[in-house]
C-alpha cells in the first residue's frame, strides 16, 4: 500500500473512532489539545 493510501486509511479509521467514541479517544504523539472534562467538585 502506498504511503498516501496508508495515511488515508489511518485518517478514516481515526475519524470513525472519534465519531463512535467521542473526541479525544485516540491522540497522536505530539498532539497538544485540551479537552473540557466534567468533574464532581
């Protein structure tokens, strides 16, 4: 599989996981994002 095909397949898989389980399910190394998480005080 060509590099472009592998990257496209990875993007599709990550999009499906995010759609199914929500934002922040899978994070790439070096990706800096902050998610708002509800907690009980």
